[in-house]
C-alpha cells in the first residue's frame, strides 16, 4: 500500500513538471507561428503609397554596385524631396530588390520574418519580467495585434521592424546581464552595435538609451 502511494505521489509530481517543460518548449514556436499566420496575407501585397517612390521607382534599387554610398544619401530620392536619413533600410531594400528582381513579395516576406523575430524577442523580454503564461500572453498579443498592420503590410514599414528588432534585442541583452549582475563588456558592445543599426534604420532608434534607463530604474533589482 505504501509503495502504491509513493508511485501515485511521484506520478502527480511528474505531471506538472512535464506540462511546464512542454509549455516552455512550445512558447517560442507558438508565438512565432502566430506572427507568421496573422501577417502571411501581406505576401500578396504590391507596392503602395510611399513604397512606389522609395522602392519601386527608385533607380538605386536596380543594382548593388557602390552600396556604401547609401551612407551619404538621403532616404527619399531627390525626385521625391530628398530628405530623411535611413541608410541601412535603403541598403536592405537594395539587397532585396536585386535578389528578388524588384518583386514585392520578397520585400513582404522579409518584413513578415522580421515581425516574427520581433514577436519572439518580445517573449524573451517578457520572460525576464513575468511568469511564463503571462509572458506568452504578452508576446502572443503582440504577434496578432492589428496596430502593427501598417508596419508589416507596407514595404516602407520595414524600417520600423528593423528598429523594433534592434531595440528589443538590446533590451533582452541588457536585462539578461543586469538582472544577474553587472553589464558585461561584450554585451555593451553588442548593444552599441544594435543601437547603430536602429538609428541607421530609422530615426526612432534614438530612444533606446531611454528604454534601458527606464529598465534600470524600474525592473533591475538594487544590489
């Protein structure tokens, strides 16, 4: 009788462990899948609005020769005003245009992949702050929320996705180190590199230091 009770007790102890392990393994793939499914319809989109001027009718999209010149050129072509500065976004567009022969599906596919990556990074950040179920819910809500449609469905919205990925990755790295101890030199260098990526993708990237300061003041435990 005593042996039977022990087996029953062990069975009840193993079940929650297996469920928790399964949830941990399924959390990231399910969030990525939600992001892909919710945005996959964008693959059939063409070039619209600003896409036409920045990408479709931009002569820079026909070749990659002299790609480094993007760092001295404006975001908008001269024919459309010639202002703004987003060299990494333009460089990404040029690579996508050459590889896909200016097929809009290639641009939209990259945007959807970046969106799925951003959703996964939201899960990473949330896991540092919340229980697994709450972190998954936050990331899943991010993955399917319609507020992101403009950034994902339009080609030019890709600049915001690059910024989002860079900022989320920086925040995840920062929280990983600071919630366990001091910031490592290698982590600081990665954050600086990601900050440069964010700023050169779109001007919104400048907010990263404020986000890290806010994290330091609100969620990093005092030593």
